[in-house]
C-alpha cells in the first residue's frame, strides 16, 4: 500500500459510510473499517468527507473562438480543475474542414498531453460530415473517443440532415451524440433586429436568444432522437421548455440525457443588466428565474443527468470588445474550479443530498461517457481520484484565490459552505489547502468504452 486515507466519511452516489481507503499503484486497493497503515503514508480525514473526484464533462480549453483563444490552456485549465476537486476533464476537439476524426483528436492530444495536470478525455465536434467521416466514427469509438457533438448554431453548425445522419450512425456503433441546441435562424433574425434599433448592450445577447429559441431546438433534437431511438445528450440545458421536453421523453422511456451548468443554477438573466454583464455572456445565455427553478426541480427528480461547466473563459479586456456591440463579445464563462465546491455547498445548505452531487458531477458522467468503473467511483480497482472535503470550511470565491489564467471570475464574492482541502489524482496529491501541488504533464488520456444507453436508466 502507498497511501491510506483514514477516518473519513465516504460519500458515493448511493452510500454514505465511515471507512478507510487504501491506495496502491494509483488504484483503490481496499476499503475497510480500519486498515493497518503498515508503511503507507497516512492522511487523517477525521471530520471530513471523502468523495470521488468530479468529472467535468464539458470544457473548451485553448479553444479558438470569436477572434481569440479561450484564456485557459491545458495546463492552467487542468490546474484549476484539480484545485476545485475535478480529477478528469472532457475537452472538445473541433474538427477542421477536411480533417479526419482521429487526426483531429491526435492534433489536440499533442497539445494536451505535455500540459495536463489531471486526466482528460475528448469529445469530437463534427463540423464537416461526409461518407468517410460517417465510417470513421466507428474507428473513433474503438480509439477511445465514443462521444461526438453537433452544433445547431454558429457558422460551423450542422444542417438538420447532417445531425440526423450522425444520430442514426451513433446507434449502430455505440456512440453518443451531444447537441448544442438553439435555433440559429431565429437568433440571426433577432440579432439583426436589435442592432438595427441600436440595442447593443449585453442584455441583447439574452434578448436575441430567449427561452423559446433554445426550447424549440431542444424539442426538434429530441424528436429526431426519439424517431431513431438513438441516445441523445443535450449539453448545457438552460431553459424550462427544454426541461419539459426532456422529462416527457424520459417518462416515455427514451434514452435522452441532459446536462446543465452551475451558472444556470445560480445566476439569472438579470446579470446582463449589470455593468459587467458582458462577462456573463455565454451561449445559451443564462435565463430567467422560472428556468432556474425548473432546472433545480429536474435535478431533484433525476431528469438532469449531469452538471458540467462549459468552461470557456475569456479575459475581461476581450469581453470588452463588445461593450458597444454584444455580437463582438466572445461567448463563454469560467467554472471548472467552481463546479464541485458550488454543488457541494448547495448540498451542505440542504438543497440536495451530497450523494446527488456525487451522482451528477462524477458517477453519472463516468457511466454516460464510458469511463466507469475506472472513473467516478470509490471502489476497489477504480482509479484513486479522491477529494477530501471539509463541510465546515467557509470560502468566498474571488479571482485572487482561483488557480487559472483568467483575470476575473463571474463567481466573485459568492460564498460557499464547505470546501475541498485535498485532491488526489490516481493516488497523487495534486491540491492541498488552497495550493496546487501537482505538476503539468501528469494527466493521462482516458480511453472511453463504447456507449450503449438503451433507456433513461441514469
């Protein structure tokens, strides 16, 4: 044995109990009431919880967008992740025109491998579909990247026919399609209208993409998936109408899964009226109180499967490009370091259970994307990705105590109850008491297994 975490309260998606955890060669080797430490290093977790590391299923690190590149690269983004108790990140590979799927993954992995501080996996965003790419989807699944994304928006978004073909193919090969669902043509129409009327503040980013613009696209995407009986994963769900469609499909037995993000659970559209409203510009935008209430209700009844961040931050001076024209604001917010602390704080306040947070932020992610039981669980044989959490530690989020390369945070001043005090990645201590103690290049590529989700069993 290399390490023993003693006297902690273990919290999994389904259980809460006191036990020791032994780690050997980066894996959990034993869980028992009282493990003899012998010559192992001992961490005393008395009075604290021991959780599986969070898995952020949705990040955009070093991503070109809006005339710049997201402010966190693979080193700073995964460093921040470790300091927030996230031990695995799923990053998006954006296929270039004419590029093969596996070539795209290899291109991004060449950037990530020497930089990543914690483990990582990929989703591939399909932007240029042809018959060869449809065939290569199967090779990507075998390569360890069985999840793909399509955008219904942006200039690299796909047509309805392309989306349909990708969904159809996914069912045949054990893949999962994620979708950014918004109605592109209505957005373009509303943007043009607001600009022509001289309405250019950050508020009109929201006004150009109100609730129904997302809800309509959610409904359309779900309808196609239902017709094909293909699994579908809706990324960053933010609106009440989409929640209704997800709930209806799941109640009917269809394999429809939804992810939401902390920013949608904490803030409302009123942030776009603030002086710093452009810092909150992301797509889909943060919605109204009714949508926030619907998201929390869906979490409680199990119709939202995961919570992830859509971490795609830009520096404040880049956000300022759009101070006089909301269309020039790079879209994206930070959150990779705030995901677990925020959700655990909500549990600490009694809103949901700690078990539900582990389910949403770790275990369900591993199951949905094919990396369980290696990830997302506290069990013998699983990777020793572990977080020691102090439920009594009060913490106020500030840019000054975060660990990424961003010059601001939308979470500035938010108070959370409880905070991670240690993070272990495959048994190695990477974060302790507010400080990153890991190293770049430590993270490894996680090859995920084929995905076969036959119904809403998560």
